[in-house]
């Protein structure tokens, strides 16, 4: 065994001295050398040996050589090389991959226990007559909603919406031209009639005075809301006073 490998095994020298087989000693040395060549730090390997040796009683180790090869030297953890028994050696943080593995194993144990108890493996509830629990049925309903029925086209004349009030109407007759329902059409006609009256009044105001200057008709414009001009209005007032 080289001095370098012997120095790496310093935390377990007490056990190494109790290995009586030269063949096992060479296997231990080869394993240490292989891990060092593959990139494992000597400090990391020493830390691994120290931690694992501290977790057992010396009296519990009946075969030191087998314990060193099978327990102390192997790297524990996931496939990530930096993982050291669930902890990243470079950062000291917990390995997320190992945490997921632990969660998956715990979930598998829970499923197995529920199956043994005759419960739903997903929800832990008692299955119904069809072999599925109520929660499974609800989950399926959420994942696969019922299809929405297609709207059926109404037979008959085309339909639309009133352009004023928005009511549904049958687009026939006058509605083809103005797009209005009957009530809105009648209301629009009333408003058009009311708007025509002021126009007629304004047109009447443009007429001449109804009075006369002797035998000649007056050509002046009448006053607002009167049929005579100001001159003839004054004459009317003078006559009323007299």
C-alpha cells in the first residue's frame, strides 16, 4: 500500500490493522486509488470514512475488511458525482435529486399501504361500487369537462338585433331597410314629425306682415310669435288702449 493511500485511510487505521487478509488489504487499496483517480478528493474520502466510522460501535464490526469495502468506502447518493449521501460536497447544500427520490419512495410506500387497506391509492378514501372513489370521479370531471352542445340554428326567416334597442327581431319587411324593431320605428317617426313642426314655424316667420299701409300690403317682417310687424303692433296696442 502506497503512503498516499495509507494516509487517506488514516481515520480507519484501527480497523485496517485488524484486517488479516493481504488480498482484502490490496482490494481496499485498489478501491481508494480508483476513487482518487476518478476525481474524489482525499479530504472528501477521509471525511466519509470519519463520519461512517463514528456512527457505529467498534464491537459491532465483526469483519473489518468487509465493512471497509462495503460500508465505509462506497459513495452514497444519487448519480450526481458531487452528491455525498444527499449533500452536495462543493456547496454543503441538500441535493435536490436525492430529495425527490426520497419523496417518490415515501409516496410509493403510502400507495402500497393504501392498497393493502383497500383504499384508493391516490386519495386514501374508500372506493365506491364501481371501484373508484368520489375524489377520482371529480378529478376526471375537472380534467375532462362535458362537451358544450352546439347551438341549433333556428329555422325560418333570418333574425338579427334592433339597431337602436338591441332586441332580437325577424329581419323582414321594413326591418330590411332600417334594421329597427316596430316600436323603435314608430318612435323614430314621431320624432321626425316633431322635428318638422319647428321647421314649418321657422318658415312661417319668413312671411311678410299681415297689416296694410293704407291700401298697400305691408312688406315688413312680422315680430316673433306675431303676424304683424312692429309698426302695426304699435297701432294694435294704441287701438286697444283707446
